[in-house]
């Protein structure tokens, strides 16, 4: 698992103050904070899967996140909003893929697969970005990128097949999450085309708001026609605040700030701890236990993404660190 992740704040790969040990450790701490919060989002997706409709969870998450951002962009220069109007088509497509579609798919997947599997498939997104960049942008794939892609896809295959082709049973949740990861990869390529004059806060508020609007008719249909579940007990309300405020605002702010301090490449090393943090959180909160297949898949995916993401690149797509986005 833009943005918040990707939300494409700063992909320079440079540190603004790596010469000071205190600043370096502060940047590492912020990156770890973001990783731990995002791990909690996958745990929430799994923990609430049987109680809250995926559409309702996604709608209220982004409604809360949009409300949190509004005070910070309310006084943005008029020129920023004119830019939004000029690029309304781009913002609508980006908001639909990265906010509405991706996160809803994550919550659908959380109903039938483990939190650890969600995180493992999400962290494979950079590999799919490389593949899509080749197909859509004709960006050449280097040897190390190809090797990393093959390794990571081997981990994905092991995860969704359970490590065996004998008596193969597809887990629908893993397939939903795989579709979500592909959606997020498309979103990531779009974020790289963000107009440079458009400020990050206004950009985020715009795609959050657009994504929420896309979810509104789905939420109403889910509520009126399908009886979308939404128990208003303390556990659910606290979970909504967690995914709406922490996962969708605090984590992305911490992540983007960490990139400014220590650079995208260094932050990227810590990003790959997301499946580990998720497995630990899922064990503590949900009692989930990771098996050998998940351990092997984790090793293959993380190694493959690392090799691919930190390889020398050509063309437009430089992978100096993981994209950051709403998926987290």
C-alpha cells in the first residue's frame, strides 16, 4: 500500500538536513509513525469487515478526512482553486482511483483475508507501477527492475495460492486486494502528473472531496437498497476517527515531512516494514498468526520491491522511494 502516499508531496530523494543526527532520527521517527498508523488501517479493515459495510467505512473515512483538511485550505489563494477548475478532469480521475476505488477495494478485501495479506499485497504496488509505466508510458524497464518484479510477483503468487497449486482455492479477499493494488498503481502514475503549481494541501483536499462525492451515491444505495451495516457503537466510532484522522491526515503529514528531512530513499527502507508492523498489530489486536507462506511471501515481496524500486532507472519514472497515498 500515496498522499497522504503519494499524495506526491516530495519525491526528490534528497534530505534537507541529514547532517544533523537529531534531525535524521526525527525524520526516521516520523516515517515509523506513519508506517505504524498505516498498519493499523489494515487491521481496522480486517477487524471491521464483518460489522461495517466496506462502502460505508470508505465513505465516512474520507468524509472525516476532508473535514479535517478544510480548515487548512480554506484560505488558499484563489489562483489555486482556479487551477483545480482548469484540471477538474484530472482531479476527478485521480480522486476516483486513489480515494474512492482503492480504499473501498481494501475494505472489501478485509472481509475475507487477513490484515497481513492486505499489507503484503499493498506493499507490492511499486512493482505494478513499473509494469504499468512500461505499458502506458513506454518507460524502459531495467534489468534490476525486471528481476525485482519477477521476485515480488513470485511472492504475490505464493500469497494468493497459499503456497501450493494442489487443491488450489482462490481467496476472494486476496484477489480484491490485488485489484486494489493495480488501481493504486494507476493512481500513482496520475499523481506524478500533478500540476507543479498546485499546492499539496489543496491537491489532497480536492481529491479527498472528489472521492467522497463519488462514494456518496454508492453509500446511499448501499444504505437504502442493501441495508449497509453501520453500528454506531464506541468501537466503530473510534475506528472511524482512527482511519479518518490518523490514517488519512496525520500519517500522510508525518510521511511527507519525513521525506523532506531524510529523503525518499531512506524513508523507503522504513516503508517496507509495513507488512511486519501489520502482522504484529494484527497479532496483538485480532489474534492473527502469520504462517510460513506469509513469511516467505513477505521476504519475496519486500526483496523484490527493494531491488526494483532502488534500481537505476531511465525515462520519467524514477523510483527513489515508495509512493505515498490514501491507501495506507
